[in-house]
C-alpha cells in the first residue's frame, strides 16, 4: 500500500522544536505522526495546527526513556498507519524527543547519566531499529544532537556526551541503510528559545544577551530556525545530503 502523500514521524512533537518540525513538515506537504509523553492537550493542538495547513496528523503517546515499550509502540504505529492513513509504511523518522539535566562532570549521578543515555542514545538506536520495517525505502532519518558537542558549557556534561554518541550513530545508520536509499543526517541546534533547561535561553534576558553577543548573527535561535532545516532534510531538495552534521546555531563560537 503506497500513499500519494509522504508521512513523517516526529518524536516529542507536542512543543518546542518538535512542534516546529512537525508544522514545517506539514507545510512541505507531508502528513504527520507526532509523539508526546505527558502533554496530550498540547499534542492535540499541534494536530489541529497541522490540519489547518491541509495535512493530516495523529498524536501517539511514547516515553522514549522506556526501551521496553518500543515493540508495543511499533505495533501501535503500524495500526495507526493502517487506520488513519490507509498504508502500512511511513517515510521519515525524526528522533527529536528529549530532556536535559544540569550537573557538571563531578556532580553527575549515575541515575542522571543513565537517564540521559536512555533518552538520548538508547532511544534513537533501538526505536529506529524497531521502526525500520515500517519505513519506506528512499526516505530518511533525522537525529537531533546539540551544538554542545562542538563547544562546551559546564552542566551539560552527560547530555552532551550522549549527543556525541548520536552523531556517531548517525554515520553508522547512514552506512547501514544506504542500500535502502534511506538518508540519515543529524541536526545540532545551538541556543534556542524553548523550555529546555527550564526555559533559561528564552526567559533569562542576561543569558540571552550573553549568548547573542557570542553569535555571528547577533541573536539566539527560535524553534522555526530548526524546524525549517529538518523539513528541508525530509524533502527531495536534500536528496544528496547524507551522513552530515548540520549545526543550526547562528554562528556561535566561530
């Protein structure tokens, strides 16, 4: 069963960067499945926003920290594709869902480390593995990393370590999936105005001014700055872009 419209699955699509990614993908003409952990109401609002663009969207619950649920989630996605989109395959996967902890190397607990590993490294590895049988050949995967793999700010030690692993994973996925013509790239946002880290970049004017002063384009980012790049990578315009790290950070620390 091959639909005329391509479908993207965006994890963590109820708010922030994921919400922007989903809406920008819809503007590109894709239908969407988005996931949420707890923010069901917010996810339903995103679904409504996508419907307003003329595209179709469905929200499905997922906790990426729990790898033991991935098999059941994959079955749910298969059922959702059949029931809502009249197909058994989708085209693009965006591994976006995540959260952070703020603790420097010496203060990071094993529990915090394991949490970051499960959410930011184990999930993109094994969730993608589970979903691969449902993906069409010729589609793509976008993994979300961080500018913090290139430059360092104390307190994001465990989080950034896992994102470094995601960047290596991206290259291996691109190599492994090349025979299926599935492109795999990684997007690394810089300082963006979201509620990540308690909304510090968005709400702390002193921090925002400081980060803006370090950035060539003179400002911090907004979700749309990242969403449009992810949408580009999930389009035919990016057909020859593969195994690349694209930093979306306005030129910070150059």
